[in-house]
C-alpha cells in the first residue's frame, strides 16, 4: 500500500502551488505577445495566439524546470517530454470539452472550468513523475520494482 508522509504531501502541495504560479506567468506571456502582435503589429489573432502560446510554453518549461521541480535532468530529454505532456493535455482538453459540451450539454464555460482543473492536475502529475523526475526518484523507483 502506498503511504504518503506529511512531509511528502507538503512537498507535493508546494510544487503544485509553484506549478500554478508558473502557469499564470506563462499565460501572461502568452496574452502579452498576443495583444502586442495583434494591436501593435497588425498580425492575425490566430497567428498572434499561436506565437504567444509557444512563447508561454517555452517560459513554462524553464520556470518549471528550475523553480517548480528543481530538476537536474538533461534539457534534451526533459523538453521533449514536457511538450509530449503539453500535447496530451491539449488532447485531454479537447476530449473533455467535447464530452461536457456536446455529449452532456453542459454550459461551455462551466465545462471549460472543470476541464481546466482536470488538465491542470494531469499536466502537473505527469510533469512531476515523468518530465522533471529527479535522479533520486529514478533510483527509488528502480529499487521498488527490481524485486
């Protein structure tokens, strides 16, 4: 049976709070670039949002790497895993919204609110256990499963 100690729970909650703060920073970067490109440079909203989203994700990666998870993994591996998690979160968002809005006929903003919570937890957990997993955790998991 999996036992979670108070210190472990506190560490997870601290990481989660940092993850949400990093997400807020990434969102500010995204929207700032979107607004600047559309309002000041006359770029289309779709292109501006796309460029902003890429920049926001890039900022999120580095802030999560250094601040949230304090990772020591090689960037070449971690950044690929980060974008795989982000892509899976994107697909989960689309699926969840389809189920809530089109299948269950839930008001789209309520559906998005619930979906955002689901995707937030999904992205946090996968980034914690896979993307930014520390070397010490890798050693512990191999000991647990090696008999």
